[in-house]
C-alpha cells in the first residue's frame, strides 16, 4: 500500500488566506478608484486652490456665515436623528411582536415609502406644510390656531420632511435586533418583580442599543449630507452644508472651498463611526 503524504498544515491555512485576498481584489480596486481617489483629489484641491495652503479651511472656520451653516447642519441632523429614534423604536418593536401577517403588511408599507421617489415625497410635504396646506387648514378648522403656522422655508419644515424620510433607516436595523432578543429574558425579569417600565429600561433597551446606535449613526450621517429636502423645504435663508458644497462647485466653481467643506464633513463622519465602534464594538453592531 502506497504511503500517502500528509500535507503541511501551514500550507493548508495559507491557501484560503491568499485565495480570499484574490477574491477581494476586484472590490478593493473599485473602492480605490471610485472612493479613495476622489476623496484624495478633493483633499488635494482643498489645499492647492486657489493657492497652496490652508486658507480654505481657515475661511470655513473663521466665517460667521459658514459657522452658521455648520450649526444648522448639525442641529438638524441631531434633531432628525433623535426624532427618528424616538418614533422608530416603538414602530420597530411593534413589527417585532405583531403577528406575522400584520408585521409583513406594515413592513411592506415602510419599504414602499422608501421606494417612492424622493423628490415626489418632498414636494408632497411642501403641499402639506404650506400656509394653505392640509395641516394648517386642519389646525385652524379645529380652532387650535388662529393664524397659519410657518412650517416651510425654515428648519422646522426641513426637520419634519427629513424625519419622515429617515424613519425606515432606523426601523430596519432595530427590527432585526429586537427580533433576536429572547422573550424569555423579559419574562424572567417580570417573574423577578420588574414592571414593564423596568423591563424596558434595564433589559430591552440595553440589549437593543447596538441597533439604536447603528440606525442613529446611519440617519445622522445621511442627514449631514442631505441636499434635496433641505433645498426645497428650507429655502436659501436656512442653508445646510450639502447645499453650500453644491453652490461652491456648481455656481461659484470654487473647488477649493467645496473640497474643504466636503472633507470636513467626511472627517466628522469617520470620527462618529470610530466613536460608535469604540462604544459598541463592530461585532455587536453587525
């Protein structure tokens, strides 16, 4: 009987690693070409146009106008994130505990809202929020207000429209996390004497925090760079950073300032993502 050679374990382990790297090469090339290269190009332009130096960043930080735009952007993004989490959490919990057919129906409605054209949804909110819109007419008909409320061309309208658009991005990750929580844990807390509020605060909320963090970060980052809804519902007096970048590039053809503003936004996003990983860990978020 011929002797069979036993392969070296080290070689067997090395092959899958090299094979996995080879399979990942096309994706890495695409990321480098379509993400890393444009970002580096923007960074280079931000420090070389109109001349080499940090004058674009100094103007962004030193100008009261641009600081107000940054404040508007972070204020709206923070409020939209908070409202999306507060509204989306009970909806996600309802989807997790409802009977299957009802859960699928509500889930389909949420997905359908995401598939609806963004511009159409924003124009619909313009119709609803204007001075002669349905909301103001209803409130005046009920006698709750005497004059129409200013709900468009300000940050209030932007916040309402963006919250509606961002809600699915909080609900979807939260549903998966809430469904993965064993109901026996909540029953055990109830058997130990905890009421519903205590079970929520001490059991359900801590276990679902990775989903809250993932959805909240997604909404916050998307809100920082949103363009269509703030442009239509906010007006020129309440510009946000994405509108400013578009104005720099398209109207003023000032790639230096546009690149600087975009790079600041990217740095803030990466810092927030690093903070999330530090607090919750990559494994628990996924």
